[in-house]
C-alpha cells in the first residue's frame, strides 16, 4: 500500500469519525424541534382484545387469573399505573409475568406525584419538553428495548380534563404544551430505536367543560392508538345520573375517529351497581361496540374504589360480561 494511499485512508477515517460524532451529538438532543422526525413503527396488539386493571396487577396475579377463569377467556391486556415521582425503572420482570398469563402489559405512565394534586410545577409540561426528565426517559427506553416484547404505554392520559398536572390551563401549562411534551417523550424513544411500544393517546370521553381535543392531538405520526376513558357515574357525583355506555362514549368515538385514522380502544370503563341495572348496561355496551368498526379493545376498571366498579360486583353483572365477551373478541 503506497504512502499516498495510507495517508488518504487516514484522512478519510478522521473525517468519518468526526461526522459520526456530530451525528451522535445531534441525535442525543431530544428537544421539541428535533421531534419532527417520523417515529418508528409500534409493536402489534391483537386484532380484538379485552383487558382489565385491577388490584394485584402486575405482581400478584392471583385475582387476575381467577377473573379470567370466571370469564372463560384470558385477558388480552393487563394494565397498571406508574408515577414518575417513584423514579422506578421499567418493571421488566412484572411485564414478563403479565405476558406469561397471555396478556400484553400496559402501563399508564403518569408524570406526577399522585399525592400532590394538579398544581405540581416540578412536572410542568415545559419542564418535560425542556429535557428535565430525559435521563429517566432514556433509561425506560433502553430497558423496554432490552425487554424486547410488546409493551403498551398510555402516557399522560385524560389530558383534556383539569385534574392532572399535565393538563393545559393548570400547573402553568400553556396552549400547545401538551403536544410538545408528547412529541418530546416519543422522540427520546425514537432516537434509541425502540420498536416494541404501542403509544396510546387517551383523553377522557369529552363532555361540556373539557378541553377541545384537536389542540391536544399529537398527530397520527406520533401515536399508535387512540383510547377513551369514561364511566357511568350514575348518582355518585353532584348533578350526575345514570348514563348508558353509548351516552358516555358515542360523541367521543365520533370525534376521535374523525380526528385520527389509528385504531380506537376504551382506555378505562366502569359501571356501578347503584342507580340502575348494571347487567343491562354491560349488555348494552357489547351491543354498542358491535356497531363501532374501528374499536379494537377495552380495559375494564376492575376496582372497588369510589364504588364497586368490578365486573363481578354481582352474579348478574359477571354473567352479562361473560356472555358478551366471545362475540366481541370474534369481531
């Protein structure tokens, strides 16, 4: 090899090394400006599924398995909540345990301290977009990538309400700041080439007084699924009354299917025993869902919290859910 050629190769190596360094440095910037890159494709979720969130998930799955046995079908999704204030790493062992029961693990990923209410400047949207949590985000992205199996992330849900610090109009959050924060978080995962996450944008089913959805929508290029949260509050709150499943969700379903072309799911749903016929409500739910072709799944809020929302709060409610489930899953 000639001296000239060796010199040429050396110069070329230096140039390529410098160029790669610039690319890495630029790639490490996860600002909202960089978030214009097209995110990677998400991991697939089954065509039709029904899941739950309930006590014990994800670590003690005794009740989770017992309910599946009562329903005669394994759960398609097992969902639980994780707050950023916990600073917990991605729970790979917990996710694997849920997956071993035949369900896709779903984490409702909440940027707040659950004990501190909606006014939490530490978790303002501008701080998220500004990179204050990037080390934490990168750790989750890397751990989920290493986990390698499908994971569903429902980041900063019910953003169109006023009860969380990531909602616009509270906690100092300006208009447009939610979309910027969402895209920033998604860009962190994109930069690390994480391909096994389904990103779920999950507003509460709109009602008078909620923030209009168009200004909160990150765009189809930044989400994989749209979910709606909604409950029949019956007489449990002031000025509320028994409301059918269609009454809770129909307007929201029409709006999100016009806003997005992504698959739709029910992110949280529940019905009490008080104030009406819960079994009839559940049967009406299955009937309504059969008329919604874009609807792919639901997560039932199976907790005894403000009231007994559980599927098996009565034998009649359990039977109504069990009888309608196979037809829904069959599509």
